[in-house]
């Protein structure tokens, strides 16, 4: 049988072969169904003969991710518009480290084929042919190879791989493509697994102390949930995603054991993620993937407030060929809540399987189960200055009472990702995602405060809720050439359904003197339903496209857009109430310009828009237009060395169609409000000097109401300071005679923040009375690591500072001084 040639397997010269030749039916169907209009630029390869001769000796910059050898070679050939042929069996089972830096074509082939035993030999017509390397010969024609400016890296980073240290170079959160951060005209902060481990935060959301433009939001969910203010706007947990699939962080718990990185996209995210909670940014959890080499880690933690935790992380191949790989993460985390008698526990397990079905074809399956026993919705302080005078660990609930003992959260998740590299180097991806969260909770909750008696009125609040997400993402991405320019395309369609529901009962409960609390209390009446529960949902149908154009002269342009068609509904559990429905259609564009005068330096500017549906009806029974966000941003990104990344960004963001009181009828609302944020963000992540790694940030933020029928114009938005800064440092002590020891330190500052809108509450209180105070938080720790086992001692809030985080018109205290000790063993 005649062996298949590389040119048959990789039709890089689309115009030069008969239609359908060498393509599988699925590839053809996908080309026709998804990218017919986008692939038109590929005809630029028809003039490959003239292009090839002009590019043989010209050096240019490349940023090609590692992968199967055949796919990587196809991408390299596509970028240069050259024909590459050979026996396809030569590349089977082989991988390439990818290519970064400036290379000529011969030098690029040499780097891509390093260690494979293969050569790319140039033919008389300017094409290249894949051949076995002759014994004793170097890669390619050594006499003709010019010096490389940057060499290929054997362990090259990808958008989902582990990062050694704190400075990530690649991310897919802002673009849904594996693209270098310096090629991304947006502000993205990547907190790596190493950084999370070294900081050892009491709660994952306290990572925001070191991130510019991000502040912790004390959302009334659970102690294991994530919610943030992003560039001045609250998200109520709705700006979360899991490996690129949207979810709600309000009730959704998250464990640290399976996290590879947490990525913060600051600014509009609707261009790729739609309108659900992504108006001012996105927080994407990137989880650990199976690896080819067998490894594992067991970790045990003990600390303040009776905390005890253990975790397991294990990965490796399941067959001799390494085509079937696994990752198993599991954890149990018990107690650690600083409130008296507030017991909590999280149990977590997540297996992941990765199966290489064929070269360039992979199936990944991820499952997750997490069960939470929580102490009820955390006790929130009401908006009065007296609450600043009581200890932060004052128990305002009554956890020893059966109706105040908390409840459970159950999370079940399944994710399937199928990827296939097509013959021409393009990649097809099909992703499926399902996430179920069920919660029940019974707690004693404050409702009103009487300063004359210093008593907090309370009630029993029993809540049962659910949150279900289902998403399908179909994407095709790859490179093409048009008029001598390289285009990095992404086109996708997304179908999704989110359903939520809740119902609750309340009963009066004995009041509590906040300065002299006594327990237990008692129920003062029957449980009643204050109003019927509600079930709601939305169906999403969306089409998105993106093109990163490389002008090959230091300039790049990113163009993108997404069209969303949403159908939403709400159904009261009162059968006499009608079901309400509304439709929203929106287009979310993004335009970005990048200038890279040098490889390590990028200047960028971008304009983008986002949207979020407004629920409810106006006084005429009509639906509201969606909220709209518009942002202008300019910035600079510089990599002073290979392990350090520095960024600066200036932005101006406006949110319109905010719901506000209808002046014609105060019982209804209209969508005419406007809010604006603008600011400066500075960040540095990575190794400043050998053995000294840092995460440093500074933010200036001006966030205010600019138009409203109820709120005073000029009022500052809730929960965010004008000035904030953070510095976390890990310093190796080798140079002072303590090898394998490291000292960690952290200091974070946030200025005063508003506790509610309007800033000046009705009555005798002033805005200054209820403003959340500024704070400076100091952390420190010691680490001993001999590469086989590690001991870490960490202290947080060492000065026992009173720290409060806002949420709407309430606020919650953080823990005082606390310590943890962690012992881990690698195997």
C-alpha cells in the first residue's frame, strides 16, 4: 500500500488540490457548517510559490504552542505559506515543543524537529520535505542556518499548563485561544498554582488583596464561594467561569486542590462569554489536567479556629503508550471559621481522564463532586457605626439552635472536551458542560438595628435553592494567510440553558444585644412564607468570531464580536401568577490594537462593549432594554526577563440602562441610570531577582453614579476603595546560609469604601458614619522545601486588623490573626 504523504494529510495549499481530496467527512462538514465565510482568506496560499521564495531567509517572530508534531508543522508551514510534504507515518506519535522567538524558515524547522530524528529538507521548488535524519547529520543544512534570536523551549507553557513561578505567559481567558498575554489587548491577571500555594489564603477570594482592580465581595453565599468587585462593579458571584464555561459563584463552592490557575479578565467579557454576569469582567478557574509523567502530592494542614484539612493530587499514564492519562484531586477541609460555634466542612473529589484517540485527536472527561456542611449564611453586620465597635467574631446568629445550624450545599459537575486537529492544522473543539448546585440553609439573620436599645432584630430564614447550567460550545480555530498577513481565527457557536429557583420561610426570633449577646434564643412565631418562591431560567444561542491579524511589522489587530439571542422566563410558585417571558438580542464587539516594537514590549489599546439583561417590567408592562457596558482601555505590557511580567492599564468604563425609580410611579422602575468607573492599574508578577518572586499591585479607581432618578449623582459605588495596593513576596534564604528555606511576606492596603447607596443614608447618620474603614493587612510565613517534602508555616492578619468587606448595604468582617501549618509530600 502506498504510504500517505504529509502533503495528503496536511492540505496547506488549499487552492492547489482537488476539492475534498484527503479530507475526512467530519472535517468537510465542519468547514461548510461553521467556517465557510472565514476560510475564504485561505486562498491566499494559492500564490505559495512566490511567497515561499521570499520568506526562506527572512526571520520573523513565532508563537506556536507545543503539540503533536504533524499539527505543529502544519501551523508553521501555514504561517509561512509554504508546501511541506513527506511520509505522514514519520510524524505519528511524535510531539514538538513548539516555537517562540525570531527564526528564519530553516531555523524554525530545525527547532521544531529537535530530538525527533527527522529533518526538513528544502526542495528545488522552494517546498520542504520531511525525511529521516542521516546518521551523524545535524538538523537541516547547518551551513545555511542563521543564528536564532530565541531558541525553542523544551517545556513550553500553554494556556492550561502549569507555570513555574508566578509569571504566566499565555492565557485563553480573554480570547478563548491559546495566545500569549503580550498579544492580548486586555488586562488579564493570572494567579498560578505556585502563587496560591505560597500565599496560602484563608479563603480563595482573599487572593484579591494582591490583584489590581479586583476587590473581595462578601456575597451571602458560603465560605467556599468566590465573588468579587471587578473594576468597581459588584458581580454577586455571577462573573465566574469554569474552564471557559459560565457558572454562578453565588452558591457554587470551589476547592483549591484542582486549580491550576485563577485568571481575572478585567473589563467587558461579553464578546466571548455573553451577557450573564460578565458586564465588567470575568473570573475563570482553569483546572489541573492529566500529565504524561507520573507524579503526586499529599498535603495536610492544621491551623487556627480548629482547622484541619488534607488533600491528594495524583496524575500519570494509565497505559504503556501514555495515550490514556488521569488526574485525581481530592480534599477534605474541616472547620476554620472564626465565628464561635460555626462548624463547617467541605469534601471534594474530581477525576479527569484524557485519552489520545489518534495523533491530534483527544477526548477529555472531567467529573467533580463537592459537599458542604456550612454554618448558615455568614453573619452580616448591618449599616450602622455601632457594628464597627464590636469584636469581629461576634456571633449574631444562633448556630446551636436547630433552626440556626446552617445547612448543606451539593455540587455535581461534568465536562467533556473533544479536540481534533484537522489536516490543514486547524483545530476543531466540541465542549459540553453540566453543573448542578443544590443548597438548603437555615440560619438566624439580623433584620434591623435599634441603636437606642443596642438590639438587633432577628428572624429565622430557611432557604432552599438550586442552580443548574448546561452549555455546548463548538469551535474551530486556526491560521490562514491573506495579502501576506497571518490571521489567527476563532469561530464558535454556543448553546446554553441556566435554570435557578428558590423558596424560603421566615419566623420571628428573639432580638440580640450586640454588645452583650446571650444565647440561646428562641423562635417567637410560626414559620411562614413571606412571598412565593420563584423559578427562572434563560436559553442562550450565540455565534462568536475573532481574528488576530499579524502585520509582521510589530503591529497586530484583534477583531471580535458575539451575537446573543436570549430567551428568559420567570415563574412564581404561586399558581395564580402568570409566567413572564422576555427576549433579548445583543451584539458585543471588541477592537484591539497592539504595537510591539520589541518582543518583550507591547503597547495596546482596545474598545469593547458588553451587555446584561434587565429583568422585570415597567409600569406599562413592557420589558427593559439590557444594561450596556462600554470601555476604552490603553496599556503597556513588558517582560523585563523570562520570569517577570509587568503591566499598566488606564481605562474608562460606562454602564448604561441601569434600573432606577420611575419618577411617574415610585412603585416601578425604568432603565435610564448610568454609572461610570475609570482608573489606573499597575501590576508586576514574577521573579524580580534570582530567588525573589513577587506579586505587586496598585489601583486607583473612581467609581460613581453619573445619572439616576433616586441616587444622588456623584455617589461612589459600594465596596471599592479609591486607592488600594498589595505586595506579596517570596525570598529564598540560600544567600544567608539557609538553603531550601524561603521567607514569605504580604502587605495589602485598601482605603475607605462606601457601605451602601445612597452614600448618605436617611436619618441622623452621615456617609462618614457608615463608611467601611481603611485597612492594612500584614501576612508572613516560612517554607522549607527539599523537593520531596515541604513544610510551610503561614500567619495572616498578624496585626489583628479589623477588616470589613461590603455587599450591597451590609458588610462582613474578616478573621483576625490566624496561623496555619502545612506539610506536603511529593511522590
